[in-house]
C-alpha cells in the first residue's frame, strides 16, 4: 500500500504558499496581509512588521502602522519602500500611514500577469511533486513491493491529487483576479 500522506501535506504547503503570494498583491484596498512578507532588522534578527507593531485599517486605502518601539519607525518605512509593492508611506511621531494607490487599468493588467505567473509557479511545483512521487511508485513497483495493477492505481491516485490541486489553484486565481479587476 502506498502512503500519500506526505504528498497531501506537500500539496497543502503549495496551496498555502500560493495563498500567501496572492495576499501580498495589492488590490487598491488597504489590507494588512500585504505587510506580512516584509520584515525589518530589529535587535539583530529579522522580524515581521506585524510582530513589532500594531497594524490597523484607517480607511479603505490607508493602513496605520504603530510600532511598539518608536525607534524603528524609519526602519519600517525603509523596508516598505524597498519591498516595491507600489505603496506610499508617510511617517509621524506615532507611526506610519501606508497609502494604497488607486489602480489604473494598466496596473490591474500587470497585477493579473503577476497572478498568472504565481499560478504557473504553483502548477510547476505540483507537477514536480507528481513526477517525484511517480518515480518512487515505479521504483517500488520494480522492487516487487506491489504489482503492475497496484502501480497503475497509485499513479492514477497521484494524478487525482494533482488535478485537485490544480483546480484549487485555478479557483484561488479566479477569486484574486476578480478582486484585482474590481
């Protein structure tokens, strides 16, 4: 019997990766998740902005970042600007305001292109997982751990897992595309 638990865990990790990538793409609305991928050097280690400050939504296109240590305001501002997410930042004595620009049709088209690239990256990862698993199934079949019928059944099961993952990737892409296109 072939154990697909590791394969299913890997599939879930790929889905989580795609979700994280998509959450970091700005849609013109203020979303604290976009800052999740940005970290600063704080007290000698890399720290996510969300772990060293309070992040709140001021209005539809503005986030308020209030660091617990006011000495790192400029570090956070620099990190957000260097992340090149298309956000503008202004600071004051209490923290920062992160402004989300209105998206133009051209910007939206570029974002959809980035979404498609991330989708393709996820598809490549799941195909690689399928190929590695099929090689393992074939190797075990040659070592007589199971017969030819079982080998084909396991390969079909792996294809089903791959198809499920691709359907979920497509669903995530379509939802994010609708969000980006408004």
